[in-house]
């Protein structure tokens, strides 16, 4: 990926369906050669963004610039953009080679060049030797690869993928996630991927846009999105999150505060200025909580007493549902360690919940979107 080399730019896009604004003053920059994912719940506008880039929809206002050219008035078939659909959209009566070469034939490319480019595309998706098979003779993963080969054979500047792995079973989906990323790196083509699957977005992307109600909630690397969510929507949409309601007591150092959580004083580090008396949310991922077996409450730490309601062994982790004495329920996830006696605690076992200072993330109360 070339840093700061913007290939695709959407500026102040407005898109309406009837009286409803699906996108309002929506802007976005995508860099040359990156794997960019648009993530959000159903109806958030992510597929509309993809269709506007592809030319399947027209914006009511705003500009779409691709490599410095305004493409708003260019028809879909003339844009240097290709789309891989969720349904694959393969021609059932054509074999693999003819499916992959269809766009080249429509563009009037010479037969010898078509044969070579189809062969190269099938090699990229590891389907050499499948040229004469029909779609009904392929597995779901192989159909997916054919659809990708048909798109990349046109050498687009941008490849759009709309929920392209959602029809696959879980194991194959994980395999294809890795293969898609490898293909993207090999070709250097900018991929714009749309999904509602958080795991998919985090595992494949260079950057992720989280959307809700037609608005960009946060853009950042997968780690930034997961570890430093901008607001409560992003925090709750991406994975599990524990939310502690807190009140700022005082500033103890630069952007470091003492906060009160249900009568317990805790240290919280923020990325912005807070005032005494201000309400905030202190966020902890399940894997950031420390759970300890106790007989009596320790006196040298600040934390919370509770009991274990449920335990679940996942192979890699032991996940717990814990109810604090104040009634609040938390979820924890600990890497399995059979030599650690704390893993012996059972349902209704009394435990001590704390975390290491600095592992928390703070957002202002009321920042839901």
C-alpha cells in the first residue's frame, strides 16, 4: 500500500431513496493498493457506497474521483472497476475459462490475449486445470475463485466485493479470507470489501470504515478500531465489550484521571480533556479483565467483587459470565492455562475482578454515534 496516495475519493455524497437520505454529506478516501473494508449492520448504507463506486447507482450530489478523474458521469461498464457479487453470478452454460474470459470478449480483446490472460488469472486463484469445468461441477469455494478471476482478468484499478464470502461455510470462509488477502497483496489492486462480519473485517483489512445510519463512525486500522473505539456504537459493534459507567473525580496527571465506578476509585487514561463531575464510559474487552480466585477481598488493589455465573471452554480460552455484587454482569476471556489454579473456579465461585492501569479505554457518556 502506498501511504497517502489517494486512489478513490468520495466527497460530500448525498444519496436518497425516496424521501430518505441513505447517505448525507458522506466523504471517504481510499488509498492506492490497500485492502479497505466497509463494515456495518444491515441498512447502514455500506452497499450503497459500493454501488455508487461501481456505477450501479447515481449520487444525488457530491463527487466520486478515481485516480484524479470524476467518474460520476461514466457508465458502470466503462469504469475501471469490477465487482464480485455475493451470488458469484457465473453463467451456468459456460465453462470456467469462458466465464473468466467473458468480459475480455465483450471488450474485443484478441483470442490469443484472452487465452493468456485467463490462464494467468486462473493461476492467481489456483484453478489451473479447471478451465473446462462448468459451474455446477465446482464447490462453493471454487465458484468464489472463478468470480474473483473473472474480475481481476480485466485488470481493474479497484475491485469491489459485496459480502462475497457470506455464502460459504465457516471453515471455508476463514480459508478464503486468507486467500483473498494473499491475492490482493500479489496483484497490488485496491480492494474495497463490504461486510457485516466483524471478524472478517479485522482479519483481512489494512483499514476499516465502521458505518451506521449512513454516517462514518470511525476509520482506522483493525487494531485501532478494536482497541480504541471512537464511540459506544463502534465499541459495542466490534466484538464483546464491558462498559463501566464512571464519574470523573479529578485529574491526577496529564490526561490521567481518578474516576468513581460504583464507589470504587480507579485510574483512567483518556485521549481528551475531561472535567471533574463529567460522566464517562470506561471500556474493557473481555480479554483485558483479570479474574482471581479469592477467599476475602484483597486490600492492596482496587477492583470489584463478584461471582461466576457461567463458564465456557472454547479450546483456546475459558470464557466466563461474572455478576458483580452491584448486579452488573461482565464477560471475561482468559487463555487456557491448566497449571493456573485460578482456572479451577466453578459456578457461584467468588472472584475478584480488576485490570491493569492503561488497558481501559474511555469514551464520553452519550457518544452513541
